[in-house]
C-alpha cells in the first residue's frame, strides 16, 4: 500500500496540471470568430447570399483589424517578433506564433555593440544595435573593449542561459534586461 502512494501522488499532479495545459493548447489553435464567419461564407450555395455573407464578414474583419481587435501578421513579421523576443522568458507568448506547422526557432542573434557600461555588482550592461540590453551574469567581469560597432553574437546555451561573444572574443553568460 505504501508503494502505491508515490504513484497516486504523481498521477494526481499530472491530472491537476493537464487541464490548464490542454486548455492553453486549445486556445492557441482556435481562430477568431470573425475569421470563422468569413470562411463559413464558402458553404453558402446561393450566389447572392454568399456574396452578401462575404461583404458583411469582410467589412466586420476589416473594421476589427483597423480598431486593433484583430491583428494580422505574416510569416516575416512572426520571424522578426521571435528575433526581438530572443532572450526573454515568455512562456505563453510564443504560442501565438506557432500556427501553420512551421515554428522558426531563433538560436542566435548577431548585431553590433552600441555601448558597454558598468552595472551593479561588477556586471557589464550591453546595449546592442537591435535595441536589446543584456547584463553579464558570470562570476568574473568579461574583458570587453567599449568600442561601438563591434560585432556581437548572443546564442542559446545550456539550461536556458545565453552566451555573448563580442568581436569574436570568448563567450560569457548574459541575461536579457
């Protein structure tokens, strides 16, 4: 009986967490109602009714897009948004970008240095040309010359960490600010 308690506890935990996970997955794959209405117009066989349906549905979708209630993005915009979010821990946000079966993961970002400055506790703060700001988190202060326009590469590393290299120098751990 005692050996069944850990199994029962594990099953209970899995059941408790499965609901929210499945609900989040379902929410990320549903279409907006306005888009469903537009696509539903195809099912009408009467030409006049179908045209009227399309006119009404496209007007509603256009109005919602203009007011910001619906946002339409293309694949290039999704790729750029993923690049701009690189380094941030946003567990629910990327799910909206995973439609269409093609998830384009960003493994590294290459840009140039705008400036490096001293931060708290002997850390360095790096402002990059792409607008991102990173802070060194290694125990030792990296040796980096503070010259603008040096090439910078930030890449994913082990255990959700990131490594930065400036001017092809040795990599050091950083965290996005």
